[in-house]
C-alpha cells in the first residue's frame, strides 16, 4: 500500500505549466510517478487560478486586518465601560454596620412590640 504524498504548490504549478506548454500527460505521469487524472486536476486548478498565491494572501490579510480592527474597537469599548462601572462602584456609599449582603439584604430593625 502506498503512503500518501504531499506536493507543494510550486511543484503542482510547474507540472501544470509543463502540460500547458505541450508536454503529454503520459510522459509527465511517468517522469514524476503521478496518476494522469491528478495531473489533469492540477491543470484545471491552475487554469482556474487556484495556485495563484499572490491574490489569496492579500485578500486574507485584508480580511484579518478588518477583523482585528473590529475586535480592538470592541475591547476599547468594553474597557471604557469597565472603568465607568469601577468609578461608579467607588463613588456609591457603602452601608455601615449590619449585613450588606445582596442575598440577605440589610439588617432588619426591631419591631416596636419586640422592644420593651
């Protein structure tokens, strides 16, 4: 059983260019030990522009930069909200004495009937 082979984009491009320059599929298949169908697939992809490395990275970089800018704006907005809430928390009066728990609430004052 054959092991799976991996080919670089440059190699695929070179094989496709050799075919398009007039080389026969059979001779390319024998020379590089490749299936004929695989060479035809590479030629189709080459003609479709799949192996053009110059166009793809530029588009991807633009998309990544736009996404990074959007995330940076979001982080900045959240940092401002966090600072605002911290300032609001510092400026609120804290109850003195008794329970300040959110769950139990403030301490209950004794009823008049219990006093005395």
